[in-house]
């Protein structure tokens, strides 16, 4: 139904949509300023552990099935690390939309998920900084400068949007400001070969720190989550290419298995410090297997930035992580919540959006 030619024609729109998901992730991260520091540290530690384990596993195993060496092997390892380090926030938030499931365990899982989003976004910036830059870019051979420029573009876009929204109170005009600043950041990053998602996530954090009506702006951005997320997920699935043979199947299996192998023991050790008033089982780590917006974003932008085996295999591992999270993560979360007295026997469904912007 969707040809390769069509997907290539949609590539600029796909980059913008995928980067917009990172903007939403940055807005959510900035909104959690009251999160206990211990949970922030645990969430970051869990994300870093998954990132490191997936990267090392890819470094050791992927060359067995794919002809990778030198720089290509490093880029593959870093891409796989980004693919395996997110815990989806939306899967956590959907469970908290009804009073029947609110409680300390639900809040702990949501806090861990939000903190972990920082890891793949930073990893993506590092990956794009060391990857070969466009021939006309002056950042070739200067990865630290490229990394600084990525963050700097996000800061500039966030300051610009915050200043303009202080002057303009009309919602329609504010949409123009937010979209315009985001497109500026994405366009400049694309031209320089940098990680647009990281720049937009930085923009969202700066916007939330400086804007006067930060709550209203967060609500505006949140209303776009599902209208953007579903097409991006569909595009990620449509771009899957299984022509890499054994390497494809290894990539599909590697990241989900490594994620599970890290999250189960780490959460089993830390569970007493997460939600002391609830009894988490030693299998609670499976509840954090969900992957979604940031993982889809990573897969699409890496596939666009690094066309060829690296991009295809990283995208495949991202899609596999998302599917594994739905199959394993959501049932495990429901089980843990019911056991802690925070669940519901009814089937959980996402809450309707307050407003859909098209």
C-alpha cells in the first residue's frame, strides 16, 4: 500500500513529526519538577544501564550477522543503545487517568519512565555528533562542537518561543510561535546533520523554565500527542525492511531481550526504594518494558540520517522494542497494579484527548 518512493517523499514530514514527539517528551520531563530526586536517579540509572547493555551487546553480536567494522560498528552500537533505553511515558500515564488506578506504585512507575527519556535523547545527540556530517557542514571532525551546537539550537529556539509567548496571548498565534520555532530547530539541525529530536527536547525544557504561561503551553503541546504519535508509529512500521536477513532477525531479538535482562534484576533490587507502601514483586521490571514515542523517534531519524544497514537495523530494533513492550510490558503493569490494590478489573483504555489540533 505504501511504496518506497512515497516514504522517501514523506521523509521531511516524517523528520518533523518524529522530532515533535521529542518536543513532547521534553515538555513532560520539565513538568516533573516535584519528582523525588531518588526516583530521578533511579530512572536515569535504569536508562543508562539499558543503553550500555544494548550498546555492548550490539557491539559484540551484530558483526556476526552483518559486515560491520570500525566506525560503522560504533554507530550501530550507539544506535542500538538509543533503541533500548526508553520507558514509554504514555503507557504509564494512561493508567493514571482514572481514580481506580492511582497510587504510589503508579506514580513511581511514571516517574521512572519520565526520567529515563533523557538517556536516548542524549545518546541520539552523541550518535549524530560523531556520525559523518554533510560534506558542506563545517562541523566535520568536531564532535564536541557539534554536540554543543545541538543543545545551543534548542536553547535558542526555547528562549525565542518563551519571549514571544510572553508578548502574544492568543492561542492561534501561540501555535504559530511554537510550530515556527520547532521548524527552525529541525531545519537547522537537518542542514548541519545534527539530532533534531535532542534540540527540540531542549527547546521544550527551556520553554517550560522561561515561559510565563508554562502550564497552558504544556496543555497545548500535550493535545497533539496522539494525532502525531499514531502516524509516526505507522510510518515506522511501513519503513521496516527485512532484506538484511540474519542481521535483521538478530536486531529484532537483541534489544528486547537485553532490555528485559536488565530491567528485571535492577528493579528487583531497587523495588523497596520505589514504592515502600506497596509490595512489588521481583518481576516488576517487566512493567517497565513499554516503549513508544521516543523509541519510534529514534528509529525514524536514525534511518533517515544513516541510510543503509545501520539505519535499517536500528529502526527494526526500535519497532521490535515497541511491540515487545505492548506484549510484555502492559500485561505486567496491570498485574503489578492489581496486586498493589491500584488496578482495575476492567480493560484499561486511553483517556480521550481534551483537544485535537490538526
